[in-house]
């Protein structure tokens, strides 16, 4: 068969897959604009050097501060992240995603490097809060650009690629950080500052100055409520955020309750490391490939089926924490992440008015941060009172999230980056 004939067959097969809504990873990558590819590269570089949160406690105790002071600084970092995505959403909508990214990366680079030279605890605390705040401005901006730059019908797949970049960088960062810290803790901060500047350079050179959707926003904004007030009027999206908040509370229990429960059950802590590694490996290796098929599902089905698997996975732990149920439960909630996460993270871009898209993403990301902060506290407290039955409580919260999500998730939204602004949906029913 000639190369021309092979190319024609490949193009025909690709067109058929696209018509079915199941365009594969490589085909989607070929159709993805250069700007989106540059954005994904910047995300990966940024997360690859995400050392501060991982090593902050070790760094501060190394400098002579108490464990309590170090953990309080880590709490400040978490609070700044919640605030940062919220502010970043407004900043991206008001200015542009590119401008928000430049502000985020250049400011965080300076702040991260400054920690090396500050010796007053309260100032360190302030800088940690600031760097975590401004360092998250880019998150809503990145997802807005992905929504507007993704090939038509391929938003869920490109979102899966975005998550892959985040996960790969986050997985490799501790290993790279240990290597740098073994030489000098200062290298951690200089390395993360350099990565932020690299991302800023990518944004400056490759990202669009202003999207077509944003250019049309002022006229629409004059006719209706603006800012987060308009988001608060969208009762359906608020229901989605409530359901997502419950999902986040459930999801994070593998880092909070699971290690405690395994230890109390007399099972080797080795099994905890094994199941966490299993989750990370499966998500990194399987999520993008599975998205080829999941992206053609109705968005409500993809999210609710995934969230249901999350409840089932933690419910399996309630049977017993022997290895077979640890593995089975972990496989279930890992499958939940693989099925639901790309669609869930793409969802705000499909239901938000174009002028408010970054705020919708910012609200969702702040909800994730809030759930991930509150979840461990609540989970451990319940575990201390009810022991092994905590998994039934956690599974129940997961079921509640599915029920609330049924009312909050639009059945099958479509991306309309440059379309006229729809008014927020006021009713929860279809």
C-alpha cells in the first residue's frame, strides 16, 4: 500500500472517529493549536518545579522553626491557594488569561526567591501566603484558554491532557526536589522561581493576547450582572459546586483517614504506599486513553457515574481493610477519577457565559481547595468517634454528592466560546 493511500485511510478513520466524538489522543494533539500546546508545556514545567508546598515544613524546621510554626505556614499556603484561584478568576475575566498568567508567574518567582533571604517568621508567613495566592492566578486562566483553544468537540480530551501535565509534574516534583535539597535547600527555591519565569516567557511569546470570546464580553456585560454576583444567580451551577465540594471531601480521605485506618487495623503501612502508588500509576497511564471513549458520553452521565464509583470504592473499605479489599476499593475510586475528572474539570467552560468563564473556573478550583482543606479535618474527627464505620459515612457523603449533582449538572452542554451570552439558569429542574 502506498504512503498516499495509507494517509487517506488514516484520514478517513480519523474523520469517522471525530464524527463519533471519539477522536484519539494523537489525532486530537495534531488538531490542537500551537498556543494550547505551549500552554500545556508551561503547565508541566511549572508543576515539575512545584517544590514549596512539598518541602516547606522540612525547610522551616531545618532553619530552626518549630514543627507547629512550620505546619501553620503550610496552612497559610493552603489558604492562599483557595484565595488565589478565586481572585485569579476575576483577574482573568477583567484583563485576559495571558495577563493573569504573566502576573501570576512573574510575581510568584520574585516571592519564592525572596523566602531565602527572610529571617523573620511573620514575614515568612506573609510571603508564603502571598506566593500561594498569586501563584494560583494562572489556574482559571489556563482552563479558560483550554476551553477556547481546544478543537471543536475535543475539550474533554484536551482537559485530560492538561490533567496529565499536572499529574506528571506533580509526581516527578518530589523526586527532583529531594535531589536538589540534598545539595542545598536554596536550589529548591531558585528552581521553582526559574520554572515560573519559564512559564511566564511561554505566556509572553505564545499565548493569545485576547480571545475572541473576551473581546465580545464588554457589550454583554453592560446588559446583565457582572462578576461573582452573576455566578451566584446561577442556581444550577451553585448546586454543581455543592456536589463537587462533597466529592472533594470524599476524595481526599485517602490521604487523611486511610493511613490511620490501615495502621489501626494492624495492616502493614506498606499497603498504604502500594495503593497510593497504584492510584497514581493508573491515572497517569490510563486517564487520557480512557477519555477517547468517555468524551462521547453525555456529560452528566460521565460525572455521575464517576462520582458513584467514588462512593462505591470507599464503601468497599467498610467491609474490611485486608489487602484484597484495599486493592479493590482503590481500583474503584481510581476508576472514578479516570472516568469523571476530565469531564468535571471541563464542565465549567461549557456552561459559563464567556465573560464569566474564568470566574466559573475560579469558583470550582476554590471549592476544590476548600473541600481538600476541610475534608481531612472532618474525616479524621469522624474516624476517631466511629472507627471502621467511617467508610460508610464517607460513602454516604459520596451518594449525597451524586444526588445533588443530578440536579446541578446540565445534561449535555455545548461549548460556545464566541456565542451570545446566555442568561444564568435559574431553575434546578430540566
